[in-house]
C-alpha cells in the first residue's frame, strides 16, 4: 500500500514499520475498531472478516498466521469469540492499553444503539412500535434453531468416530435443559464439559474439580443490582458454542425468576440484539435496561464483557500454549455440544412466549425464510417487524408490555 497515511496526511509507513505494534496509535485503534463495531451487522462472521481485512490485508499489522492462531484460541475460550478476537488483535498492536481501547470502541456503537432501541421498545411505546417488536419477536425461535443448526456441522466434523455418540448425548442434554429447567442449564453445560474431560483422561478426578451447584444457587441468593451483575457475568463467562447461547442462559432469570421483563419484552430484546451491529452478547444490555434503566444496561454490559477482557489481558501471552492444552480442549468437547443443543432447545420456551395466532403464523414463515430459503437473520427479523407494524395498524392484537 502506498500514498499518504489517512490519519496524518504524511507518507504512509513501509510494510515492515506497520508490523511494529508501537507505531499504531491508540487513536487509530479507537477509530478503526469503532468503525467495525458500527458497521458489523451479521454477527461473528462479519466481525472476523472486517478485522482480517483491516489487520492482515489492508494495514498488514498482523500476519495471516498470527490472526488464524488468534481465531483458534478465542474459539477455545468461553464468551463471545469475535469480541475476544477484537480485543486480542488490539492487544497485539499496543498491549493491554490497546486491548482496552480497541475492545471498548468495538462494543460501544452497538451498546449505545441497543440502549436507545430498548428505551423505545421496552418502555410504553405506541401500538405500531409494539407491533414491530411483536413481529420481530415472533421470528426469534426460528433464529435460535437456525443458529444452532449452523453450528452442528462443524462440531460434527471435528468429532471423529466414537466421540460423535457422546457429542449427540451432550447436545440432547443441553437441549432438554434449555427447554425445561431454566437456571440449571449452567450446571448442565459445566457438567458435560467435566464428564468429557474425565472421559478423555480416563479418570473420575476431573468430575471433582468443580461443583456447579454453588454457581446456580448464587443466582437465587443474590438480588437487585447484584443479581443483574451475576446474570450478566454468567452470560459472558459461560457462552460456549456461539453468541446465541446467551438466550437460554438468561431467559429464565430475566422473565421467570427476577421478572425484570415480560416474555414479549424478552423476545424484543433478543431481536434487538440480532439486528444491531456489534456482538450479540449486547442483548444483555437490553435486559439490564428493563431491570434498572440505562444504569442497569451499562452495568450488565460491563459484567458481561468483563470475562472477555480479563481472559485476553491476563492470558494473551500464553495463548499459544492454550491452543495446545488437551484439558481445555476436552472440556469444550463436552460443553460446546451441550451449548449447541441449548441454543436449539431454547426455541421451545421462546415459541411458548408468543401470545397471538398471527405471531405463530409469522414464526412459521420466518422458519421457512431462514431454514428453507436461506435468507439472512437481519433481513428476516426486519421483515417480521414490518409485518408486525402492519398487523398493529390493521387492529390486530399485539403483545403487551
């Protein structure tokens, strides 16, 4: 790449200089990571493609091999992989401070937008806005199924031979848990990971490393903002298998246990998380807004992303060893399939949260759009929202707030 540097107008640095992290200014990281956070519609695939285009192809800050190693490593970590990749890529350029600046700027555009939309959709909106929310919410169960099915193929290909039977068992357990036992899904995810770890090591000792019951009971013991912080932290720390697994992790807490929001509002929050740019985990900010206003939304976002920042800031220097860690891989061989099953299983309570007949018809149409016609999630949700607006204007009943 030649010509002038777009920030200063000075001659562009040579490729060798661009690979030196100290030469990448924090202002540059803030601007570029903020841009990706603002235009990153389409979830992790879009985020990863934009980051690669910036860091590897256009600016040549990171080699292709380093970037691919980063992808492999964050896929071993719990939490939103594309967010962790954004934090890690910025860390490679300017260390811990760069990681914080890059991560915050990547998250901030979507956070501002989802809080603004939460204020519109989760308050006391006019009928047409409630119709838009009810329409988009009608499609969420189909989105859950599509998200889970998209993860099955790669997971099945990675699991060779006899391990596929265990993978199917973990997936079934996760699906049943998400559909039926609410907060205990955390225990199931952790339990499946520990069982697989013990199986691969041929020892029962791994099953004694962690008793998940205190984690589950802590949710019931906390209250107020402490409960919101815990639920958000749980979402950020236990999101195995992709961003959409946050839905079964928080649905029971947000709707049934703490009653921060109605079932309709939760569906609206999930839809907002899908149609806004940035990481899907930002859905928790809408839940936080319903619980305690803007402050609650910011608190929830802080605790949801705290694990991702902590993992990168504390462990980035050891990522090469993490990729080769057999114990971590074994744990995720169990927890990952359970999380995929939980994503699909969450479709049942999401569908049961619908109230109107026209919403079930719209759910069926959305399933056809996503699973048969292979249309995109954002387009499907926007069309469903438009149908909901039309239904409300024609006098059809819409979900209550």
